[in-house]
């Protein structure tokens, strides 16, 4: 009898241990108005959430990894998805019949109440649409409206549709990443400093630009990405890995080699030792895509592997850093092994993925 | 076309004072290609790149394969203002019956402006 009880207890403990080690969840935006929850371990769809405010265009995970903030384009809305209850806890639109706002992405503060982004206001007047200047706006997620707005300085007004935003740990500084890094105080939304990458003081290079695609940031203090740079004399373009300390604003750039035609940003493994990117050479019929694996400790390229790529795609990585994902511009996700850089399988999402990107949560 | 570029700080100050002295055209009706930059109607593209029939290089190799893979993203970003509806201002429910364009494109509605 005791043996039976012991065996049963061990079996139950085994089951508990098995269920405790849950696979990571992947969140993607899906057409026409859905948030897709995908189980990374089984490669199946867990849940599809209909978004009342429309088509998702950006996904932002909160710092405490408890909420996912989704911005939509149909009605310029913001929806908050609670990862524990798997439900939408807040949903509202900024548009009114006579006023629309255009914004993409943003960042939420540590309290989860204020959402920072850059938006353009469009007012429908009696005879025309009046398009306002880009503004830094603060959206109060409790009041469900914009509570503060400050015009973007004229010298910074060349905003691309997709700028990246980060908040400092204390919530007092907002970083906006475009062709240069804007450092703003959150109290008055005024630019405190501009890290002009066209003229970096440290590297002696000019025309330093962010690598394209999604940059990775594994530490709240450090921003790591691929950068392109050119020397000021021959203008020979090189690429390398750059690290920006958000607290001290120290910029460290290490060149690696000649700059390829384009790179899909940098994905970093959880241990921070290796990084991956997709390099594209050539155009149209001559286009070739390669995975490049980096040793981030020594800033060297370890391996390269060509693969058949789509005309347009996005690049992601699994939570454990063992798989690489090629998705976007279609309904499937191609899964590659990070060590061999070979195609393993194909996941069918059942929806075309939007350009909201991918958020992986363990 | 602007042929002069300030090289030193004094020249830069002169250029800034000239720009500041120019009257603001914010409320004026301007041509779309007028300086300081083209005024692109909000949310809609004036370009046909990559285009529906051909890519930016005049061929078809750069198009998404199949072309239906590109429908939705171009619809949302208004990149094909003629071939697909303008989601930014009109037709927000055009794709409501079709989640995967490459598979279910037959369920898409025809939109007549």
C-alpha cells in the first residue's frame, strides 16, 4: 500500500513538473482584426482574440511581462491584453467622427497608465482635412484619451512611420529611435539630447544608421543593435554591433565587415552571447538571403547559411534562442534551427500576419 | 534644386535666417511636389512601387510569390492606391471575410470608388 502511494505521488509529481515547464507563447497580429496566440512548443494556435478597435499594427510587452499593449490602425485604438487571464482588459479608440490620429507603436510606462508615442492629428473641416504636425503624445489609458501633446521639433519632424520607443527604468526619460536617438524628459516632452549618429564622436565614423528591422534589447539599460557606418573620407560603408547605455548614453560601436545591402536587425539569444540576423544581397531576381550568426562576446561572424527567402519578410527568434522565425507577408511561419541554420518546419497561422511583429513570452 | 550647402557655422546661420524670414505656407494650398517636401495625402501613397504588375525594377522577380501575399500589407499601408482599397480612409471591412489572402482571395469584395 505504501509502495502504491509513493508511486502515485511520484507520478503526480512528474505530471506537475511536466506541466510546470510551459512552452513559450508567441503573439502576432492577424488580419483582419485578430491577436493570435501561438504555442511555441506544439506549434499550434492557442487562441485568437478579436480586437474591437481593428487591425493590429504594433505589439508592445510591458516591462513586467504581464500585459501586452496592442495599437490598431482602423480606429487608432489601444487594447490591453492580460497575459494571465488571456483577456482584453482595456480597449478604446482615439478617433472621433471629426478627428483622427495616426500613430504606430509606442511605449507604456511602468505603472501601465500612460502610453507614449508620436501621433499626427487629422481634423475634418468643412471643406478639407487639416493635417497637423507630428506630436509627442501621452495617452492616459484610464481616461482613454490623450492628456498631453507637444509638437515635435522641426529638425526632428522627419519621422518615419515606424520609430521605436523606450522608457528609462525610472520613467523619467523617453528614447525615440530613428535616424538619430532623441532623448526626452517625460515631464515636459522636450528633447534633452540628440545622439546624432551621423556624426558620432566616439567612433570617428559618419553616417551611422540603425540596421533595418527589429532591434533587440535584452537589458533595460542597454540597447544593442546592428549599425551601418561610413568613414568620413572614402565613405566606405561597414557594419558592426553597437551598444548604447541608456543610463550613461555611452555609445560603443565595433565594426565587423563591409556593409551588405540590407540586414534584418539583430536577434540576441537569452544568454546574450550570440546574435543572429538576415543579410540580403542583390535585388529582385538576384536577391539572396543568408542567416548570419554572431559571437557577441568577440563581435565576430561565426556562420552563414543561405536560405530561400520571401520578397518581404520579418525576422524573429524563439524564447530559448534555439529557433529562428521567418514570417510576415503571408499566413505561415518558417522555423529554422539556430545552430544548423536549416529549415525545420512550417507553421500555418490561419491568418495573414500583420506588420505588428512578433512578441515571444516565456 | 538646391545647389548651395552651408559648410561653416556662419553660412548655416545665414541659411537659417533666410528660412525664418520666408512666410509660412502652413495654411496655403500648395502643389503636392512643392518644397519643403512633397505633401503626401495622409495615409495614401503616390507611388506605385512595387506595383501590381511589375516590381520596382520593371520585372516580376521582386514581387511577392504569390502576389496575394502582398495584398493586405499594401492595403493597410495604402501602397497600391488603385489596385486595392484605401484602408486608411475607406473600406475598413474589405478583408473581413478573408483572413488568408493567398488562400481565400475569391472572398474579397470588389470595391467601386
